[in-house]
């Protein structure tokens, strides 16, 4: 989204305004309850006591839900169970939030059909749920976000006096303190980031509630909001496999009807943003679209592709994206950025057939950064040119060399950096 653009993303959800509960020995005390407050409703699920408070029995718009648990730990799944129809997954809460410091969350009731039912919380898929009294959702039906995603594309040329910096990382948004800390550190980078590519996976299933509560709520100006949402004005997103588990439309709706694959230009570099959970073979619509984009005359010399699941990793070559890899490589794409594997890696330059690139021929470098903090691992692949030597939360810092003052880059350089930006883990570059 364009830096400094007026903020119309999302219906902004307020942090819980009801008083937090103090729960002890199966009882709860609420200070100065507001009229019609529901709860606290307390119950036990697999040995974990949960207490829930809502502002009313009739709900509309983004609703603050106060939720506390015994010991302030554990993982819980929240479902909406209407009186008629199947249970609807709301969100997976992995731990106490880095923002609320407990399990409170915002429920976007405007993304559900009107009707009555109960909110139910269960511990990690096991045991009996804690169930609220009967609740009624009243929004006049499902409320979609406006179809104005193009308003948030970045400027094609960069007018700053120094070459712009693009950061990229995936697999982090789960609203646990470590990933929240990572997001906060990206906001504070010096010099500031000019573009941020989130390489996919908002945990656990990419529901709208998880997008709002795990990726974050967007503020009204640069640097405000919560979590990864503090980078709202610099963000161009890529859909991950987790956002595709239930319905990718939730991801699209959150990003104001953004297509599952698209392209944009920033700093006179073409970025091709793809969906690796959809077909990418030579018979697919996605392949045809990319082929059309890359066949246009007058493309800039530097082209970067990003999609979530790598074509090459320690599992070998991904058959879903092998045709796309060949297409990208033979049409002048220089870098491919991926997440999905929860570590950091750089692969040697490869041609369209995944063989070592030869001088003057197709050459494409794959960079993996899925080290956003959700269950980061020590990534290992003997075929990689470099992998981080240990578990490391880190981001990719890409510089568009020559893009300052409206220029057109002729090369790209990158650093893999620790989450705070203070340690350079590895460096590389490529001409375009």
C-alpha cells in the first residue's frame, strides 16, 4: 500500500474496552460492568479454565471479546456455532497476545451471516468446549471490504535521494510475543523500509479474524496500528498455503479484494506476486497471465517474483511450480522470493531447467525467508548456497541499486538480517 495513502483498509477494531477479568479458583470478579455485558462465562476445557466476556447478546461490527485462561497459557480454538448450519471456524489462539497480554481478541461479526448461535472455545481440538449463552449477530448480512486494492499499490518510481529498501519475510503472524516483537522491530528499522513484502502464512487458517488479530489492526497513519499492521502503508502481501486452507476469499477481502496473483512496479522494478497454492502449470490461468505480463515490450531490466511455496527446497523440485519457474527464468526474472520453509536460505543461480546458470543464459536466484517467528527451524539443505547456521528469526533486506531519484536499477543486492536488523547473516547480489 502506498506510503502515506489515506487509510481505508478494514473496519478498524478497537482493543477490548471492557474491564479485564481477575479469575481465581473458579470465580471471577468484574469491576463496574457496563449494561448488558455478557459474562464472565467460565468453564473448563481439558483442564484449562477459560472465562469469556462480551459487551452484549446482540452483536454487530468488530466486537471486543475478553478472554482469560488459567495460567495465561495454552492453545485454544474458537468457533461460532449457529443454531442452524455447520460450525464456523473463527480462529486459533497460540498463546497470550503480545498486545493484550491475555487471550482477548476482536471478533469481526460483520463477516458472518446474521443469526443466532453460541461462541465456543476448546483447548487444542480436545475436550468439551466452553460455551457462551445464546448470541445474535445483526449486521444486515455479510459486509465486504471495498474493492479498492489498487489504491494501495506503491509508486512505480522512487523519488527519494537514496536507493530504496525492500524487506521481505513470511510465516510470522500468529500474535505471540516473539512474532509481535519481530513486527515491532521492522517498524523501527533505520533507514526506514520503503516497501514490505509479507511472503505469506497468517496462522492458523487465514480466517478474517486471524488476519485482523494475528496480522494486525491497521492504524490511521504510518507506524500506528498493531503487530504487522504497523507496516500497513509499506505492505504488498503474498497469499500463503495457510490462508488457502478454508477460503482464500477471506485473504482477498482483508486486502480489499486483491487478486490472488497480480503485478506492480516499484522503484522501476517489476514485481510479480503469485499464488503457489493455485495451479501454476503451463495449462493454468495463472501461467497464461504471467506469460502475458512478461511478454510486454519495454519491461524494466530488474524483475522480482514472489510466491509462498518454493520451487526448490530440501524436498527437491515442486512439480506445481516447475513450469512457472521455467517461464520466469526464460523471461528475464532475476530473483524469486519465497517463504513456507521456516528458515533462511539462498540457492545458487539456476536456469529454466534447474541447472546451474551459464553466462549469457537464463539465470534466477531463489531466496527463502520463512523465518518470521512461527515455529522457526534450523533449515538444512546441502543443495543451497547458504543457509542460516542456526534457528534465526530474520528478514531479507533487498536494495534496488540505482532506483534513487526516479532512476532504473541495473542490479539488486540483499542482506539476510537478524530480526532486529543489527546482524548481517549473509549477503548477495545479482545484475539484472
